């Protein structure tokens, strides 16, 4: 069953009965019917109660991506109700990283936050699906620089053979009359990317984020 069909079927159900079966509030169920949107955990609970098998297709909007990154550890002023998997969050972040420099700061830290539980093969596959091997190689290098881990080593071994040759700006629209500003980040240059600033700038920022995360 497609997600849209699920919400059509939900509209015809006895919501009072579902409220008792699922533990969800009547208001939450009404909102789901009205907006045709629901948190993934709630959708799964309702589908199980109704014996529905739903093919879930997440929305690949920027809002859903940022909320998903918050769920995976990014310290953003967004809700944490995004429903993208870690792999899908990585894939979409890599695509957007070529147009928005914020992902250079966010994604390596998210990798650090989840390194103990992530699957290196699945995460690397996400980079290949996004066609952003160099960008992901650079991000993994930065995550490893922040806190070394054997899974980062494993991912880099998988990525290295696929590294492409042309040197590009990380953010493709970048223009600069001062090329020396883009020669200080050796980890980016290793992956044939040019970025402004230094790795140390990111490390200091992540250390502050880490202190905040551990204190909350």
C-alpha cells in the first residue's frame, strides 16, 4: 500500500477504536487524516494495528532533511521529527553540500555522533548513490580527525579507489580572486576539493557542540 492510500484508508477508520489500539491521541489521528502526514513511528504503529503493509516514501524536503539531521545529532534549531534514515540523510546532505556550505559543518559531526552504530557499507553506498565520493571522503576525513574510529578507516578504504581527479570547489558556485584562501585545508585538497578556511575551525566548533551535547 502506498502512503497516500494509507491516509485515505485511515480516514474511513473508527478513530476512537484506533486511539485505544495504538495509544495515540485522537487529535494526532485527526491531524494525520487532515494533513496526510505522520511521524514514521506513529505511522508504523497505526499500520500494524490495522494490519496494513505500507510502502513508506519519505519527503526529501530541506525541512525534513534538517529535522532528520537533528534526530541524528546535529545541533540545529529544528524539530527532531525528521523521518529520513541515517543513510538517506547522508545521501541528501551530500547532494545539497555542492550548493550550501552548511553541510560541510553538519555532516562530519553527524557521522561522529553515529559512528558506533552505522554500517560502513551502507553509508558509503549512499555516497555513491549521490555521486559525491570526493565530498564524502573529505567529510569522513574530518570526522576521523575529530575523533578517530576504525569504521572511518574502513569507509576511507572503500572510497579511495573511486576518488575522481578534477579539482573542484566544494560549493560549485564559489568564485574567488584570492586562491590562497582555498589552499589551507589539506584534507579537502587530498580529495581534490577546494574550501575556504581550515580544518581546525571545524574541530573547535565540534568540540563546543560535543560539550553541549554531553551536558544535556
